């Protein structure tokens, strides 16, 4: 992550390393507690749940909270999101694209296998103050809200993508408040779509930044006219991140909201209706910062940029003379 002689990159690397070590230590300690209680880490076996039921509820609750804290840090949701913006801004785009998607895939993959145990263990009967559904719902909703509101205020393109990534983590987490079958499928689809959309978006923004020579969104002014290919790529990527049709981002969010609505119709709990409405309103909110980039590229005039710069920014290279 860090580059030689890059003070800002080195600072971001140290910050991510220290926070990541601390979060991993908490998660591993929680897993070690579960192993001590049951003698196994095979979460999906009935024997694991049976042995867990014989342990003091307060100890099991503590172990689950520690495991969830480490995983929530890895997928960068509220309140474990504080490292994301600085690391995104100070890290090369290729590295950001890798760990912003792959670490989330690993984190959500773990949750899909770990959460069924939480639903099997009746916490409400033992510990009145702990509700896994409300904990996950709180982290999901606050991640979407904080991510979108902070992204609206950003003038730096990389920081804007950082906060939008927090919001996307919240959207993926939303269906897991219920964990019905459709919720499982919607999370898998969203994760698969998010990987492709994120890599395309990071690639496009990286090329735009190299052409503009600046990470500030205002410096993108007029580049859509000078470099139509970059402008069109930016429009497609931003529309996909917003979740507008006919992109795969639309279908990803459609499945997410369908799973939440099904949970509401099946369980008849108003919390799912509130989550559904909140998610829809924040999808609309995303338009205001995602379309800011195409707006500056096509509707704002900027300084003329030499097209010779494009040869160093795009993948095409001219053949060498013989």
C-alpha cells in the first residue's frame, strides 16, 4: 500500500495496519472463546449449537460481539468506518480497488456462514439487551446514512468513492437483518455485481485523475468533451453505482429491496418497512454525488488539456518505429 518517499501513503498504511491488527485481534479472541466453549469452529454443525446452548449466555454474547466487531471493521461499516477515507485517498487506485472489494467479499462470506448460528441461538430469552437483528440493522442503516451524507460533502473523487463504499456495505448488510433465503441470494448477487462495478469505477476514475492531474472533482471540468470515451465510461460507472436501470447495479439493489420487502410481508414487523423506505430514499440521495462527476465533465468548462497526456493515461500505446 505504501510507496517509497510518499509520506501520506506511509501514514495511511500504518493507520490501516494498526487498526486492522486491533480488529483482527478482537475477532480472533472472540473465535477462540467460541472454540473454548464448544471445542470446534465448525459453526454449521448441530453439535456446535448444542454445546453453545450449555454455556452462560453472557459469555456467548460477549464472544459474538467480539467476532462481529472484527468482521464489521473488515467490511467497513459504521462505527468501524473511520479509517476508510484516509486510506482510500492516500493509496494507489489499483490497491484501493483490490482491498475494497476482496476484503469485503471475505467479510460478507464469513457473515453468511456465521449469522445462521446467531439466529439459532435465542439471545432474547437470555440477554434482554442484546438483539442481533437490531445490531445488524443499526450498523446497516447508519452506514448508508453516514456514507451518503459524507459523500455529498466531498470534493475529492477518491474520498467520495470511499464514503460511497461505506454506503454500499450498508446496503449489502440490510437483508441480513432477517436472513431469509432470498436475503442470502440477494447478498450474493449484490456482492458479485459490486466487484465488477467497483473495479470499473476505480479504473475510470484513475484514468480521469491522470488526465486532469488532480483528484479534485472540479478539475474534471470539460474532460468529457475533450475525451468522450472517458466521459461515457464515467457516466456508465456512476449510473451503475447509483443503481439505475439498465445497469447491473439496478438489479442488485432491486434484489436487496425485494428481500427486505419479503421480510416485512412475512414477519409483519414495521422495522423492515422503515428500513425499506430509508434505503430507497438514500438510493435517490446517491444521485446527487455520483452524477457530480459527469456533471463537471460535460457541463462545466475547464482548462484545455493536451490530448498528448492521454497516451500516458490510457492502455493504448503507439507502435514503436522500426
